[in-house]
């Protein structure tokens, strides 16, 4: 705790700090819970290799809180954390470590979950994401900063992969390495599907969360009810399909087999569309399956590229972890493709006749 206490004290407003402990399992930022007199708070070091302009994250979060604050308590059923400014700034750069630190409201009582226990929880996740998109549908996307240019732009990730592959040492004989390369080559035109739809004007930018994986939803303890949404660094303009695909990837991947759980998918989508369907267009429904298929592929591509580059982006426990992560995502895509007919039938049932 001694190393972090001087940093935490600058956000504590004179309160006594009792303990600082690691919080969560994020792969990008380093996050800690600060236990202090009065309210505890979250202390976080922003990875400025990933986010080179941390001040833009703060401005987006402020704009989002301001937008939600204009709506009534009845309309807003999700809490998002507020920035807690230091005495001299909203965030600070520590001279010793060179890292950018910020403090956030600790939403409590709450808990994050790494796995869904039942279909009710799955439905709650879908409803919470749909509610977030619905609340943000009246916030002009262009008023927010793009905190991570190129994020979720699959063709750009593919170009980065090609560059990393060209610069990599001699290709190893590892069959897992060869399997990843074959899968990426076989994916083909799917890489461009959502971005081409955007360029044609079929899909439009809205405000997105950017990383709505399961453990970023806060549940009420001993309950299936979701009360909050965290990790808002990637709130920015984008396609809501990125969020939907990433949420389903996180919620529907079966850990032991890397299969895709169709029942969970049904629960998430049904409750998502009950909240967000009011602004969905015919094209939005049409591109749901391509998003469900694309986003786990994109993450696998990013894992494999990071492996080729020496694991510089995602935190790893060993040199081969990103390779294994890539393989798991590609196997998930294979199962999504095997269930294509059933997934498309589910989407058709959820599509209003006016949009079909």
C-alpha cells in the first residue's frame, strides 16, 4: 500500500486511508479499491500506451454524466461512476512512475460476475446494455471524443496483423500458430462487413460503451438485478453492433468448449431489444448476425497480433497466453458459424414486422 498511498491521498480530500487493494481483472488499466474514512473510492492508473490522451476520457465521462443528469431518476435505472477530482486536477501524472492516475466513485453495494449463473442474469445484461444505448440515443455521438481511434475497426486490426506477421521472426512449427493463420485467412470478406455497411450509410454511429463484457456490469449482491455499468474509457462514437457482439461474446462463450450458448444469446437479445428496439432500423436488425460472428473474430485477431508483437497490449501470465486466447475466440466463431441458421432464426423472431 505504501507505494500508492501518496497518490491516493491526493484524491482523498483529507480523509484517512486504511487500505488499498487490487480490484477487478482488467487487461488494460491497473485498478485498486481505496478504503478510506467515509466513502471508499476506486484508484486507477490509465494505460497511456493504449490511451495516449487520458484527458479525453475524463471529458467524455463528464459529458455522459451531465447527459444522464438531465434525465429523471425514473428514466435512469443504471448508475455509472463519477470522476472524483484530485485537489489540483481531475487526474494526475505521478512524477515518480510517470503514470496518469484518476479516482472514480465506488458504486456499492455491488458486485461484478465472471460467469452467468442463469438465464435471468443473461436477460438482465441484455436489458442493461439496451437501457444504456437507449439513454445515450439522445446524446449526439459527434459531441464525444474518439478516445481510442481505430477501436473495433476490424479492417484496421487486420492491417496491423499483416504488418506484425511480416515483421515476425521465422514462423514457428507450432500447430496452434498455423491454425490461427489458417483461420484468419479463411475468414475472408467478413472482416469488412460492418465497416462497409457504415460507409454505405446503412449503419450509423451512436454512443457506445465500447467494452460491455459481463464483468463490467454491476449486480446487486445476492440478486439478479444489475444496478451499474463501469469501465467507461471506451465510451465514444461507434456502431452499437460492436457492443452487442462483444456483450454476446462475453456472455455466451462456454468456457470448457468455447462453444456458443444459444439460450443465453436469446435471453440477452430479447431483453436488449425490448429496451433499444425503439431506435433500431431495418438495417440494424439485418446486421446483428454479422456482428455476433465478427466481434469474437476481431478479438482473436487482436490477441494473435499482440502475441506476434511480443505481448505489448494485453496483460499476460506467460508468453503463450495470447496465442491460447486467440485460439479460444476462433473456436467460438466456428461454433457461431455452425449455429448460423438457428441464430438467424432467433433474430428473425425478434425483428418487428415493420422492420423485416
